[in-house]
């Protein structure tokens, strides 16, 4: 795989020459996060930017607080809580920019976080999406669950990341400090070229939340674009701000959306064996959780399967559906991440995939 090492001297853009970057924070009842982390976003040194909060019909006083304490921040208000996918689609239709940054409200950024990413993306027209290195806000030497240092996926559709495999988040020793292609970029801090976002019709709104960014990156690659991670840019993510890990609704959405994503983006020959095999593996995971006394997890998986089948029967045409193209996505691990992690006890990305 091609590796690009960190650029020691990113471009120093001037306001007149710099592409316009719209940092869009989707908010739902996140008043405290906004109050805590918006100041760091406002201190970003990139010269040509605008900061927007898209409020997803919050019932707290987020909007009032923004109006009182952050008057320079633009506010867009969605009439209902449309979830992550539709919430962003609705908001970004109203935003004109060269780049969109989808940024979670619970992310702290450093002043120079934008410049290295834009420098990289401007260097290659095919780079459509990029993420920074994402570390934990509470353990700043550790990678954070949601994206770490660039997302990967195995050939069965299980996502993981450089620095995070299942629940194991590695300590950052600089082991992933190289600029590389990846399979998906985290929706917690995702840079995307605005024309590409619009050309691909944005995020799949049926997903509501969870794995819609992976689906988007998969569709982008099938359309000939590249996904990258730029570790010279570092942000710190609290994580679990909306639905914490272990939440049954999150389990349901992850299983349902993962199956829909596989059905949408794989060729017919792969669907024939992959979909039944994944359903079987999911059921084994559900049965194991039931034996362990976690009936909620088991029911969430079963519900996800019912609704996945319902999507195929009734909602497939409403979803963004990809006609399979010959463009081959990058960063698909051809092994089985479950076997490597649970049976072989390999806990780090390098142990499993190698130095990528």
C-alpha cells in the first residue's frame, strides 16, 4: 500500500487563497458539550472558515446558549430530530463551501488541526474524505473508539481501525503517524469535499445513526475516490455522547445498518454467500449473549435482522443504492477479524493487519 509520510511543512493558506471550510456541528441536547468545546473550534487558525451548529430540534437551551455566548456561530435549526444522517443532509443542503467538516459536539480540537488535512486533500483531486487522528479526551495518550487513526473493514464487513480493534483502544506511541489510505473516516471528525458529498447525495438517511459514514466512504470509493487519514491533525473525542457503547438501541442500529451497507455495496456474487453467512454469525453472537444473560443484546440483534429483511422488501428503493462498479476499495482486510481477535487473541491493528 502507498504510504505518504507526514508533511513537515503544510501549506500556509491565506484567506484569499484558502478553500472555504465549513465546520458543521450537529447538536441534539448537547448544550454542555457546545459550551465546553466550541471555544477550541473558534480558535482554529485556518483563515477561511465558518462555524455552523445544526440543531436537531433540541429540547434543552442549546440554541439560546449559542445566541447569548457564541454570537459569531451560525445556527441552522432542523424542525425534528432527524438523526445523524438526515440531520446532516438537511443542514448541508443550506451550506455553500468547498469543504464540509462533520464534527461532533464532544470533540476538542487544536488550533492548527485544519491546515494539514486541507493541504493533503488539495494535493490530490481523488481524495474525497479525510479524518484526523482521534484520541480520547479522557485518556489523551490513547486512541478513541470512533475512528482512531483511520477506519478499516474485513471481508465480512466488520469495521475496526488503526489503533482500535473491537473494544481495545491502543496507546498512541506514534505507531500510526503516517499518512495512508483507509477504508472509512470517522463521522466524529470527517472532512469531505462538498461537491463529492452532494454528488453522492450525502449520507443514507435510512441509517438514522451509526455506520452511515462507513457506507458513504464505501460509495465514494466505488465511485473512484480515495479516503485518507492525516495524523498530523489531532483531535480529542469524548465519545458515547448520544448512545453509549452497550446501549441496546446502538447495538440494533449497528447490526441493522451494517447488514444494509453490505447488501448495498457488494457485488451480487458476494451477496449470495456473504449475507447468509453474516446472518448466521450474528445469530451466534446473539445466542452467546443470551447464554451470558444479556437478553437485551440478543433481542437487539434479532430486531436488526427483522428490520434488515423489511428494508430489502419495502424500503430498498428509498435508500441510496449503489450499482456495483469495478473500482476496488482500499483497506479491506482479507482475513477474519473475529477469528484473529477472539481466537488468536490478537488485540492490536499491527498484530492483525501488519504495519499499514
